[in-house]
């Protein structure tokens, strides 16, 4: 493997970006199939998830907007609170549902409980 440490930052970024582009292109069909399966799995439990949240957290108001989970080839599942998006590792053995529920609960905590605990921000 090539040592990229001697390259400029722009060259390093270009090399990494190129790797990701090639990977996603090479695995496009498998990624699309995974996305379709994850979407079907989530659609099967979505209503129950939100009902259960209301049961345990009371009268909660989810912020309006579209929450989006993106597949990623990196296994770290970050969330981006500002635009209501999160990433899920495309080969996650547990599937999409547990990760999506976990990330959505982060959004809920941030929106509903941050005003109560401002020192946690």
C-alpha cells in the first residue's frame, strides 16, 4: 500500500475520494439491494417505533422534517443533528432498524431534552 503521508493534503483528499467513488461504483448493486432491504425493514416497524416512543416519553413532538439514513462503507454510524441525517454501515450484521432507532433517539434527546439540560450541549 502506498504511503500517502508525503503527499499534499489536496492529493490525499483526492486519493481518498477516488477510493470511495470507485468502491461505491463497484458495489452499487449490492448497496442498492441493501438499501431496499433496510427500507423495507424500517417501514415494517416505523409506526410501532413512534408509538412506543410516545408511550415511554410522553407527549413528545418530533421536529418536522425528513429524517434520512444513508448507507456508508465506514462502520461508525455518525449522526448530523442539523439536517436530521445519519449513516449506517452497509454491512451491519444487526441490520438497519436497531441503528436507525438508536440514532432517532439521539435526535429526540437533543430536541426535547437539551433545553432542560443546557449544560450538556
